[in-house]
């Protein structure tokens, strides 16, 4: 067995050959542990696999990968030249129904990839940027967006035709000629002078006649009414319907009320401080969107009215209070595929206002091009719909509706589609509390369950022939990821990967062979084709250390739940200090049998073990992979049950593993840094010291897409923000605190740590320090920065826990 061989190698190393673990060694990062292969794609005939890869000894800061090719049997690995790499298959963009051709954008121009010719060719070569290329229904032309308009290019002769007449708020539009624009306000004298000039010159008269003829022809070619955008409005996407009668326009308006933040950049080539434009804070108006159906015949626009109305529902209640019904939160109901409006109102009878929704730039079409589905999500994050969409009337009806009192997961681009050759829509949903697969008839009718169980589907696609689903899921174990195949109509699931661990596999076009990026707990990601190992990513010395196959344990929480954790326990353990690591990213899984995204920390934990620490790494409440209830457990209180999980884990380590209760540290980055702060401020007698890396200190200063899901918005639910933000609890600090933050962090701004530092100063706290990294963003890049940060963390724990 492959796994057995790897484990044998890891445990059979003589001590003198072992890699010496130091912070500097570990923080070489990918120069030690290697780069994972990525962008795996098969040739159309299924005889070759192409992928991008980078050697361990190449510069970390350069985001350039080299393209390789290997045979279907996993043999014959070859590095391609830059020119050869340009001609390899692509995975992005729209493809023809036979999957032989794709259109995509590269550096602002539209390209066509042809599998028969085995090369790409440029369809546009312009100064302007093109985007969103898609094949027309006959697959003889390509529609694409340029500027604010949709164009169609014929693949036979390259001719281009403009289909829309969308103009900016201050533009005159393409069907207004320059002559008309310049001469519309002429005085009577100016008109007489112009007419007399033409009479006096035969050449001028001839040229004027030619100009009028050209302008008439131009107006004839684009004889559709212009659509004028609102001030600040822009085109985000344009879809040509399969029958080419309509263009569906997705428009967005940036809010003029909101204020964008800036991130100062102090270390620059110019020697002057520059400002990096950044995001808005949660709750600040972000703008609005609308969808219109534009007739390609006359330019007439019909605006989408989705029919979803505001209705009274329970507002978030304060501690000890009962919920009250208001009209600030919205719901919709669903009956036989039609939208219905709850008639409840407050006061006099009035027509309910239309609900605020997020209209995704997505339209899903059936194979025959006669049915379309539009994904919609409520602006308050608590509902989502799949809606049948009629381009002729710009009306919708509900096919599927989900409501969550906390927040719904949004539809990903590949989480819904039509079953090949049918009018049946498949989609992923947390209807039962776990992300499973369902289908619903487009004509209307009941939802059908295709998969069920207390496990999650994470990625899904359909086979080349359209007869099967391929999906990765943690069905075998919540700590493993495998590839499965199942008929599109439902039925038996076939597990296609076998080795325990983490699989990201791409089937060949005929489904007979897998190209699998596979990893295990103590072995980084590698590419396997037909079971043959193709890549060797880590530096050779990486294998000169017996990396632990870290055991997974279940830690009992106070509410009876079992919290998954990885435990790093030193050999000959007889009690002593412990460190708890808190993963970041909010919604992420780290306790699994694959190579961790936190591989630097994985190696750092081995260093801590060598120094006599027991280390625990939790998939606390809100981590990914454990279903809806686990995901939403932190609703309206970050730093509540998720922090409790860490406190309970500390007590469990004391009771079960003889950890010294007075020598427990905690650390983590981003969300992990936030939890570390909450631990030190609100449970100061549990953890003696903490390192909070790039932490959120006040959730009212984070972004809207993530934060509003969990805490609603500050102006409507201020209590959720106050009880979730560490800055309000800083007076509770007793132990030793290290804060580390990149100064050009455009995700969690350096301002978060600066504001907390001022708060600690005013509270006269002395046992804390702030380390700033002038040239680092949220995710550090430079090995020197990583090393400095983790040397400080190690120094903190050695000084407070030893």
C-alpha cells in the first residue's frame, strides 16, 4: 500500500539523518514542503494530462508556475516550453457541447482553444478589454462584452456585430453622430453660413452627401434605442439568450453614500507613503443591482421584477427579551412554484415593498436553450432561491427556496445546472442540515432527494456524456475527502478513490482514469495519474524527519458535542505545558487526514513537541465540513460557543493528558487571532499567554460579505457586534499577549491592531507587545517575516509556559 510505505519511511530514519527543526528551517515554507500541483486538465482525447507546477527551489514571491505534461499511464513526464504551454487545453471559459472548443480571455483579449488543432488562436486583438465570451447557440459565433456593450464575432470571417446600445450616464450614444452632436445648438446665422459653404463647393457638397449616407447606414445597422445607465452604474455582465432575441443585462451601481477605507503603504520604491484603496466596512451601503432584458430588435428594456416582498418576521432579540415583529427582515413563501406575498403589515394596508436581493451574474440554460434559471440571494443573507426566468417578460417563478434563521450558504457557480438533455434542474442544498444533491422539474413540482446523509458534498460536476455526476464528499469520514460517481437520476454511488486522505481528482473524458492531487496528514499534495506518482514536490531534506501521522481525537464540549481535534503529543509524555492552535479563515476545516493549509504550523507543532509541549488543533464550532448546525453555531456571537470549545479543550487536556493548567498558551491568525484575543480578555484564568496574528479586534471594521452573514449589520444588531469584538473586553487581560500584524493588510486592516494598542495603553496594560511587518499583507510572503513572527511566538511560550 502507498500509505504504508510512506509511513514506514517516516518512522525509519536514524536520528543523525533527521532534519534539524528550527524556525528558520520551517519558515522556508514551500521551499521546504514544496508547491502543490494545480490546474490539472486532460487532453480532449484523454491521452495526456497537463498541469502547472513549481519546483521547491524556485523563488517564493514569484507567482509563476511551469506547465508539464504526462501520459495517461502516468509516465513520460515532460516540462513544456513557454510557447508549448500556451497551446495546452484551458479549464476556464465557455465550451461547446462536445467539449472540443473553449473561448476564454487572456490579457483582455478573447481566445479560442480548439482540441482538434491542439492550439489557441486570438479572436480579438484590441486596446480595449473584452470579457465574458460565450458561444452562441449554433456555436458558429462568439458573444463577448466590450465596454458596456455586447458584440458577436463570426468564427468564419471574424466579422463583428454590436447587439446592444448601452451608454454611460454622460455619453451621447453610438446612434448620435458627431456632426449632429456638434451642430445641434447652431444659431440661425451659423446654419446659413453652413448651407452657403456647401453651395459654393462641389467637393464639400459631395463629401457632405457621402457623410450623410454613411451616417444613415450606421444608424440602420444599430437602429435600437439606447439604454442609458444611471450615474455610477456599470455593466457587470451581458448574456445573449440562445434564441438571440434578448440580451440579459446585469447592472450594478456603486454607492455614493459609503466610504472606502485606505491602507497606507510606508515602504515604497518612491520613498513616499502611498495609499492603497481598500474595501468598505460592514453595514456601509455597497450599492445596488438590477437585471434587464433588452430586445435585440428595438432595444426595448424590461426590468426584472422578482416579486419577492417584505414581510414581518422576528428581529434578533436581546438577552432575556422576546422577539418582536418588524419589517426590517424579509421572508418569502413558496407555493406550487409561484411567489406568494404574506399580507401581514403594520398599520394601514399598503402594498409591501419589493425585497432587496443580490442578483448573481449567472444564468443557467437547459441544453435546448428554452429554459433558464437565475440564482437569487436575499440581501439580508437569510434566504436564497433558484428561479425560473423568462427573458421575454423578465419575470420569474420560484423553483427552490431556502430559508435559514442564521444565514444561508450562497450558490457557487457550479452548484446548480440542468440534467443533460432534460428540463430537470439539479442543485446542492443544506435542506437537511448537510450539503446534499437534489433535483426539481423546471415546469414545477416537488423537490427530489438524490443523496442523503450526515456528510457533505463539496465539489460537483457532470461526466462528458452527461449521464453521471462526479462529486467529492466526506461520506467515508468527515476527515477524508473522496471522489464518487453517481447516475444523474440518482442511485448507487461508486467510490473512485481508495487511499485514506484528501483527494482532488479529475476523471479522464472516458471516466476510466483519474488524475488525482492527493495528500495525507504528513505528506504534501502530489499528482497521481492512473495510480502512478508523477510529482515529487518537497525538498529532499523534507523527508529526513519523522513527521507525525497526527491522531484525530474527539474532545467533549460542555453542551455534549464532540469537537474534532488533532493532538500532537510528545513521546514519553509525562505532563507539562500545552499550546492550543486556532485555525483562521472562519469557515475552514483543518482537522482532516490531508496535508494542511497550515503546513507551517504543522511543522512548528513538531518543533514544540521536541521542546516538551503538547499541542491541540481544533475544528471548533463554525468550522467547515460538519453541517449546517456546526456552521451557524456562532450566529450573533463570535467568541461564544467557538471560544467555549477551546476552553473545554484546555480542561480536557488537563484531565486526560496531565497538562499543567497554569501553563497553557493559545495562538492563531486572522479568525484564530480573534479567538486568541477573546480567550485572553474573557477567560484570562484559562490561558496564560497568547499570540494573536493579524487579528480582527472589532467586527464593525471588517467586510460586509463575511461579517453580515454572522452578525447581521452594526446599525441593526449592535449587541451582536459588541459581544463579539475583543476591543470591548480588553480590560480583562491578565496574561502575556503578543500581537503581530502586516501593515499593508488589505483584508484585516492594520488599523484593527492599532486601535487595540491604543485601548491597551489607556487601560494601562503592560504585559503585551505589538510587532508590525511593514511590507506584509494578510498572508505573509517573505520567509524573513514568517521567521521573525514565529520566533516571537516561540519566545513568548518559552518565556511564559516553561
